[in-house]
């Protein structure tokens, strides 16, 4: 009987170790993602990491001559957005094989997991008692409305 439990524990530990190795491998792969997108006219190149962070932004020598500042800014934003999309797609492909079926990797990578919009919406704070309220049970002495400075 004890050997049955020992075998089960060993199997569970082996599964746990495999899961941790897969997680570590996935994290390393996500950290290594580096996607670049070049603007259609070739004047802007944006590079984004696996978590959507801009890691590099380069301009051609004539980018400032070919574009007015406001147009160049819009071009940069479009190019960065395209690079973020590309990196996100790569990250989704990396994570998908390790997730249960029907799990949205984009939601997981965005930190939402399987939470709904209602669950993500902050709950309204309870109103503070007014100065005339007899109860100061929920009022911090640090926030005393009667205090003068």
C-alpha cells in the first residue's frame, strides 16, 4: 500500500518537474521574441519584444526630410503597432501548445487569463462618511476631514 502511494507521489513530482521545465522553456522563448516591421516607404523600422515592448526604433537618414513631423509621428505609431501585432502573434503561437483547449493565449498574455470584462472592472468605492456623520468607524485618522493644516 505504501509503495502505491510512493509511486503516485513520484509520478506527481515528475509531472510537476515536466510542467516547470515547459514553463521555463516557454518563458525563455517569449523573452527571445524580437519582431521587426519596416514602414511601407522604408523610412521607419520598429522592433518589439515578446511582451509588446518597443526595443528598437530606427529611421532612415532621409526620414526627416521625406515626412513632416506630424506625419512621421503617425508613421512611427502605425509601424510600432504592426510590430506589436507581429510579436503578439508569435507569442500566441509560442504559448498555445501549452494551454488547455479553448484558452485564449492573447488574453493570458495580456494578464486577463479567463476573466470577463465585468470581473476586470474595478468595484466602486464606498462613499466616505460626511463630516456631520456620527460614525467615524470607517474613517482613517490620517484623512480626518475636520483637521486643519
